[in-house]
C-alpha cells in the first residue's frame, strides 16, 4: 500500500511540473540577494532568478524609475519591488 501511495505521489508531482509555465527554473537558484535590473524594467533578487524568468540583463542593482538619469540617486528615496 505504501509503495502504491509513493508511486501515485511521484506521478502527481510529475504531472504538476509539466503544467508549469515556460520560463521557470529547472534548477534551484542560490538565495543570495544581489539585485539586478532586467531590460523589461523589473528588479529581480539575483541574476539567476532573472534568467529563469526569461528576462535579459540591463544593469546591476535596482531598476531606476522611468525618466531618471542618475543610477545612484542619493537625494530621492524610491520604493522598488523585487521579483523573486
């Protein structure tokens, strides 16, 4: 009975993985926090996660707001959502 339950569980997991949308990682990205900005203007936790989402690298660090010319803004505080 346990063997049957185990095999059924494995088949359910395999079926679930096959329904995941493209662009998700087939491996585990490291948990390091080193933000990167992608060409679509989104900030990702690290370059591994960005690549797993199928995005292209633009520059290291947080994405700056549209219309901003200085990457290292010290006088303006901005809130950025980091995608994981």
